[in-house]
C-alpha cells in the first residue's frame, strides 16, 4: 500500500463522526468489538501557529505524542 493510500484510509477513520454508536472496530484478535464512543478521548492543548497563521506541525506532533504516552500510562494503570 502506498503512503498516499494509507493516508486516505486513515483520514477516513479520523474524520469527525456525528454518531459514534454506528462505528465499531474489531481488533486483530477478533475477540471483541469496540464502539466508537468507547474510543473517544480528547485533550485541549495550545499549539503555536506559523507567520502565515497555519498550525505548527512539529508542535502538533509533539503534543499528540505526549497525549499518546499519557493514554498508554492510563491504560497500564487500569490493567
């Protein structure tokens, strides 16, 4: 799969969805189905913008990485 194809597919999953109950994911082990509403986690952060007013991608990537680490730590606490 090319990188562009991957981005298109991933983008389709990440687009905002109004009704999260109608989306489900089945992990590769196939043992359970996860509803979209169960995956919803948000965090508000401040991101710098460039001189042209666009979001600073490195700053966004850094905040997203921090959020992933926090989610992994929370998951370890609950298991």
